[in-house]
C-alpha cells in the first residue's frame, strides 16, 4: 500500500506535523507558569493545534495514498477520528501541566495519548468508503502502536522540559517525523480487497469526496501555518507582575497612593520603577504558587518567558522573566553574569576562566555551575574582591 504515494503530499504531511508540533508545544510550555483563565486558554490552544496537526497530517497522508478513484470518506467516522484526537491530547496535556508531574503520571498520559493517536488513525482509515474491504498486517499495527506510544512520551517530555524556541525547533522536527512515521508504518501494513471478489456490500452513510476533504485539509494547513507564524511573534514585555511584596511595602504603597502589597511593578520600556527588593520569590508547585526566601536562592536561569530558581537542591519554576527577577532582587546580593543567568554573590563557591568568559560554581547540597559571559567576568571578579589592585573593571556590555 505504501508504493505509489504522492511524494509532495507526503512532504506536506510531515511539514504540517512539524509546524503543528512546534505551535502546540510552544503554547503548552507556557501553561505551567500562567494564571487562571490564561492557563486554560493556553491548554486549549495547545490541545487544538496538536490535534489539528496530527489529524491533518493523517488525511494529507490519505490523499497521498494510491487509493481507488471511487474512494470517498464517511463523514461520521472522519469527524469522530478528530474528536478522539482532540480529547486525548487535551486530557494528556492537562495531566502533565498541573504541578510537578511524576514519572508514573507521564507514562500514563503517554499511554492514553498513544491509544488516542492509534484510534484516530484506524477510525479514520475505516471511514474510507468504496467497493473494497480493508485489511491490516497485525505486525505493522503493533509497530505503529509502539511508534505512537514513543511519540506521545517524547512529546510530553518536551512539554515538561519547557524548552525555549531554539531547542523547541529540533524537538518539533522529531515529533513531526515520529507522528508521520506512525501513519506511514500503519499504511504500509494496509491492504485493500475489492468487494466484487468477496461478495460484500459497500458501506452506507453520508460520504464526502476526496475533493471536499482536500479543501478541508487545505484550510487546516493554513490554520496550522498561521498559528506557527503567530507563535514566532515576540510578546510585549509585561509592565506589571503580581508577586508577594516584602513586609512593609504595602503600607508604604498605600501612603503614597501606589499599588497594594499584592502587586509590584516590573521594569518597563521606560526603565524599572523605584521599589524595595523582594525578600521572597514566587515558585510554582504541585498545589499552586509557593514562596521561597531570597536567602535560599543560589541562582536564577532564564527559561523561555519564565525562569528557573535554584535553591541549592533543585530548580523550581518562577513566573517572572529574567529581566523582572534582575530588577526585583537586591543588587547588593545578586549579579547578572550572563544574559540567561543571575547568581547570588554569597553562594559563589568558586570561579574559574573558561575561554573568553568563566564558570561559577554555586554552593548547596547539590552544587551546580553557571556560565559567565565575557562582558560580565570583570564585574563579577570585582564583586567577589578578585580584581587586581588598581585595576579598573571594564564596563559590562548589555547582554540582556
């Protein structure tokens, strides 16, 4: 069944799967740090784009297959196949985007998503209408199911990792190739037998022609491409971030007519507003947002639109951006050593040269290393008291 496929449609199906995977994972990566309604909208958007890309890839692959010219598509099974895909994708993303997912929850979600992808494929396949019967090679069915489970697990792991755009691109490519590989593996094990030789009857039901399906698929391709392009547009910098204000800040704000203790202004395009440094940082936990003392923070690392805060034992997600963290932390205790890293000066255990820059090791039960950019190495050494006597540190370039 695989021989005779239209190469251009096969390439288009793989491309759509990659673009949809990039868009879906890009939206899903923002779910865990988003509040309330925004989280729900991001989760729904991620599920829709992943489901649309998987379903569209499947039916582009069907149009690329050398099917009989009389073949049509039963409307009900075709719609049901999409609903199955959307449902299992949404449920799986929900399970792994709430709190800190355990390995068992990830595996269970991957199994559910894998079953959904396989079910979508074979329900869609048996929506074919014509004077033929469909047979499947059990070995190819099993292999396609394994690929689907592997694809689901890898995709959910990509989501949990919350990669930024540069690392998300190869992950989306791997996802698109894997989903397409599952489809074409299943198609390789598919055989059509004419009903004339079997004495059967043609399927009965509302049937859409291949031309109608092609129009629907073309529209969905534009939707996937539009979502991909919109995701590439950078978001404007937020002007206000809600966080836990240090003690006494609420009273001072009330006296001056500013915001209460529940909101702190982040840096804007005009520059950071004057406000006291925070004493606690918000971090996301399995049961909501928690706060950790600044004294426990070893380092802050940029992660897409959010940051990862290292408390000496592990990294925890913070809803702030790296620029907001730099503006809100005490500059006497913290220094930005790289465009993606801030370190706590009291927790620096060692520093050494590495190429044009350097490497800082931070203390704690689980010590970890942080890169230092060339433009920041002189400033860091000065802050640590390592600058040579009489030497004037170079002015650091803006690496943010």
